[in-house]
C-alpha cells in the first residue's frame, strides 16, 4: 500500500514537472514570436495587456533595453500588487505596472509602438470597447499581436460566453474579424497545431 502511494505521488510530481517544462518552452517560443512580429528592438515601447506573473513583460524589458519601455497591466488590486512586487524585485527599471479595466487599457494615448495579449482576448466581454482602447494606445503604424486558443466545442456567439465551458476560447477568424472592424489591418491570422491561435494586426500609418 505504501509503495503504491509513493508511486502515485512520483508520477503526479513527474507530470507536474513535465507540464511546467512544456509551458516554459512555449512561453519562450511566444516571446521570440512576439519580438519578431511586433518588430521590437532597443528603444521600442510595448504593452503587455493582462500580464499575469509578468514573466513575458520582464523578458521583453530586457530586449527593448533601458531606452525602451514596457507597460505591464493586470485587473484587480491583488493581481496588480503581485505584479508590481515581481517587477520591483527584478533587475529592470523600464517596466511600468498599471491597473487595467475590462473595457479599456488605461494606457496613455499614442504611447506604444506595439501591444500584445497572451490568452486574454477571449475574456473580453466587450471586445469592441477594448479594441477601440487599444487602437487609441497605439501610435500610427503600431502593431498588435494576440495569442489565444480556440474553444474545444463550438464558439460562443456571445463574447460573454467565451470564458466558460466547451465554448472557452476564441477562434483566429473571430479575433481577426473584430480587430478589422476596429480599423486594424490584418497581417496574419492562423490556428496552429492543437488549439493555439496567433493573430497580428497593424494600425494604419495615417490613423
């Protein structure tokens, strides 16, 4: 019995370690993809909308350098406090933490060369309002990238249903379509192997 319990704990720990390793590997791939598609270089200003634990914000802060800036946003006082603690304890001085809002970024107007959202877009209950806010935060010619996942079942016809049950997620076609309606030009839109969704759009130069 004791051996059985130990064996169960061993396999549970192994699965957890493997899952964490795979997640870290995917995050590194996503960081490289973001740097490429958003055309980020030293001095770029980029916003991480819904930054979570701040790991991608910190990786990009190193890439854009001391002359660049990363705005890192989260919802709710507790999440913002945690994010700020993470950033304050990191060896960076070019990350600004902001509290976001469900329908607006709370970013300064025209502040960014680029914005991105990783597994966040499907949570928007009013995507039109948020897309307008992101448009306002981008400089003309700026780029926006969305990383998300498609639902296992059919896609919800109502944005409020995209964060629950079998409808959890959003398709590349929907993301691209809604951003196009907001005035963006779609650069690329794809669903890769599995459910991963990657969309890149651009704010026109004359906007």
